[in-house]
C-alpha cells in the first residue's frame, strides 16, 4: 500500500512539473525527422510588400523579380537561425552570381537596434574563415511575414522563383544540399 501511494505521489509531482516547466523536446523530434520532410510545395504569387532595411532605406520585394530568392525568417535569439547563417552565407557566395539571393527578414521583437547590432558584430565560420552576412537583412513584422508565407516557427524559409512565385516553404533547420538542389533547379 505504501509503495502504491509513493508511486502515485511521485507520478503527480512529475505531471505537475512537466505542465509547469514545459520542457522543450524538439531535439527528440529532430533526431528522428527526415531532413527533406520539412520542405513543402507552395504555389502562390509573392505579395507586394516593402520592408525597412537594416542599413537604411526601404526595399520593395518586387525589386527581386527575375532572381531566385530564399527569404529566411529569423530572430537574433533563435539558436536554429544562428546555426543556418553559415549555410546561407555559403549559398549566397556560390549562387549569387547566377541570379540568386538570400533575403533575411527579421521577425525579432527585440527591436531594430538588436538586429542592427547582430548584423554589424556577428561573425560565422565559413570554409575555415570568419564571415559576416553577405545578403540583405530586412526588418519585418508578424503581419508582413505572414503575407510572405511565414506561418510561425523558426527558422523558416520561403523559396521564390524568378517569376515571383513562392514555390517552396522550408520549416525548421534546412538541409543545405536539398535546398541548394531546389535553388539550382529554379536557376
């Protein structure tokens, strides 16, 4: 009887602790996830939006028509977003001259200053050296991000074809080889 009561009390404590602390078990799902399963097809025109650029001014997304664009939604505090930066820098280096560009859209609620500071000070390991961001960084809002295909969850990217159609959405960390293959197909 005492063993049953002890087991019951410990069980209740564990359930309450799980409900209260809500641990992140995303690492468990990612460990068994198929890397390509986070890429889904889309078929919608890219909406007309203009966003503030970190380096000043405004950028009309229509100015990228004629290029293949990977819109990367990110925040300064997102570990997965930071982990993707070297791969985004490499994609820009390798494919930028072929009509491709990465456009990073910050959905950071920490403010413009934190995004600007991040862009100016952060360095990432790329091919054995230290690199800074080599693509435009724009300041978005939840509303504008949703218009561009962002549904929540970070990191998320949207691949846009030369004719300004959103063709793929990548939810979560991406497999650089798979994304690169999709980009090259559109080039």
